[in-house]
């Protein structure tokens, strides 16, 4: 199949680099701030040496008369220093060499999620200071705890709202990280469960990493267990469209999916009791116009009970057609990162970005609970500032997170007051008036920022109430989608007396 490269998505050729995180303007190392650089400065090294991606952090020193970094291409120096220094063994005047010192444990030298990236100023530091910094790195680097960003979307309707990502890659196919990196990233991103789904049919690192379809899971499992991240064994069946790429998760033997015919691969997954979903149906590598199309092959899978869900969101793409098909056929809606490089190279949490997340409404926080919930299509899609799902779950999330403080009002006709509306969700809700209240005039649109309260001005109409009355302000939340371009209906509930 002929794959078009798009960052972060099922790449089978890598003719362009993935996007890099924004660089910090200046890097100012101090004795307590070890001189570290992100591995994104060395993407070519990362792709050829998976262990770099495993720890992400490298330490360098500026040492004149440098001797030992011939495995770094000279162009890397150009990029770092902004000037050519020729061959690594021939430093240009006034430009020190970066001397590779090793990959220390990330837990000791990775102070924050997004490390400041070295820049030209690094070159201008006096050598003595750099050596002092370096000595402090070696002797007294304080262990810094990693932090986890919890996803503030509550449990609803008696279910645990589990945050999951069921599609990602490692060096065992065309990813750029060692499998143990994925559960650590997941923990930091506030996830409950992940599935590593390397390609069955495609291993571009085969020269260095042998084809072993079950190893990513086996390698990552102890790390996942230690961090209470639920790891689900999976694989990506990687075929031309139709049927396109299909993930099987909850597998017991990934290698059994290595078959000649795609039908046999899907059946092998089904024979293991797998949850099977169609990946990125509108991926431009297979649908150049980005429009997802349903083929006979998908009808066949559906009729045979071999299709249980579709990625409504893959990486940064939303597929409205897939959204409709999930509603039409009662399939689980999924939202997965399909990440290939380290996750922070694809999404910038420091800029408020988050990876796409599948919300699973599960009876228990374990793999069995997730499997049952997926099979029952109790999922929602959390993508950018949108949650996409069924109305009952979306309404429940809204009701659990939005409160009208001081919701009892007592007004004369024509009088105005401010309601205080608080949003405890991490999603900023965008409300549009659905139907005017009989008792109160309220704004046509309201934005409820995440984690904040806002004042909403209302004015009593000339309909007096004899006694305290339930007053409903009916809105639609534009970014809680119950169908493509259809917001979720919600109600702000008040109690009030309107006097003449
Ligand atoms: Zn794919
Ligand atoms: Zn993939």
C-alpha cells in the first residue's frame, strides 16, 4: 500500500520529521538545573537507537578537544550552534563540542514534562561554569518526582469514567520509543488504560529490533503494573483500504494475526475474544480527500460481528462519517492518539493540549470492566475541547460539573441579577440558548471556562409567579456533541419568585 506521511499517524515512510515541541527562548542552566536537552534534537538518532527515546534525556558537556561523539552527525552541531563546526573531530574556533556522556535515569534528570531545550547561549557559558554544572549533575542531582495531570471529567451514572488510549506504537513497528515509555507517558497524562498496538505487517526497525509481536506488551507490562496503568495487549492489522487498518485489543497471542489474508487476521483476533475496531477511516494516506468511506468489507465485518468500534478521532483528525456510523450501528466511539514519537512531541501539555482520549464508562477499574464497557459501546470521545458521545452520558457529565450557585432568586418584573455558574470540568463549555424561559431573559450564548465561575446576567420577565417556581434555562452545549454539528441539550436549573 502506498502510504502518505502524516505526522503521528501510522507512518510507513518517514520522509518528513514529526513536529517538534516549541523551543524555550533561553536555556539558563544553574547548579540545580542540570544541563539537559530533549531528545527531539536528535530525531535521526532516536529513530536508529530506540533506547534514546526510552529515557529522553541526555547530558552533554562542553569539552574542548572533544573526542568521542562521532556517532552524532555533524549537522546536529550545526542545528545546535547555528554555525558549522565541520566534522565532529574538527571543532570550529570558539565553538565547543558537545560531548556525549550517557543517558542517566529519567527519574533523576528530567525535571519537568517539557525540558527547556538547549540553545546557542549554551555555547557561550564559561567552561568553568559548565564543568561546575556538570559536576553537580553527577554528584548531587536531586531526584524529582514526576507529576500526573489528572483529567477532570467525573464518574457518572454509576460508572467509573476511565481515561484510555487504545492505539499507539513503539520501536517494535514504526514508533520511536521503547515500550516502557508508553505506560509512563500514560500515567503522566492522567490515563487509566492504554493499549500498545504495533503494526503486524510493518517493522521498519527490523534490522535492529526483531519482529516479535507480543514483546511490546510483555516489556511494558511490569512498568504499567508498577504505575497502576492498565495495559491491554493489542496489535494493528495494517492492510490497504478496504478494509484499511484494524486494531484488535484484549488479544492473547498477537503473532496469530500474522496471516496472508486480512480476513484471517481479523478472525484470529475474534477467536481470541478481541475487541476489534476500525482505525482512522478517513486517513489521507488511504483516502486523499480525508473523507471516510464505508465499503462492502465493512458491512461484512459488521454482519459477522467482527467490528465493534470505530475511531471517530485519530490523532488530530475527527471523522464525522465515523461518528454517524457509530450512532447508526451502535458501535463504540473511540478517540486514540496513534502516537509514534514520544507523546510530548505530538501534543504540548504545557500549552494546554491533551492527547485524544477515549472515555470508557466502566463498572470496574480493570481490564475486564473496560472490555465489557467497550463491548456495550459505553464510550465517549474526548478530543481537544470537545466531548463526543451519547446524550445521557454527556448530560450527566455536564450536570455533575456545572452548578448554579445561589440558585434561588427573588426578583420583581424587569429587575436584573447575576447568576453565578461554576464549571468544575476541564472542558470549557460553550452554551447556546435553545429555548427562551417563560420567566427570565438570559444571554443567547454563555461560555463557562474550565474550573471557573462566571456571572450570567438574567432579567425577570413580566410573568409573575405566585410561589417559588422551578425555572429552567434551556441551552445546548456546542462542544458536547451528540451527533455531527449537534450540541447536547442541557438545562440550568433555578428556583425563583418573580413579583409584579
Ligand atoms: Zn494505522
Ligand atoms: Zn497506528
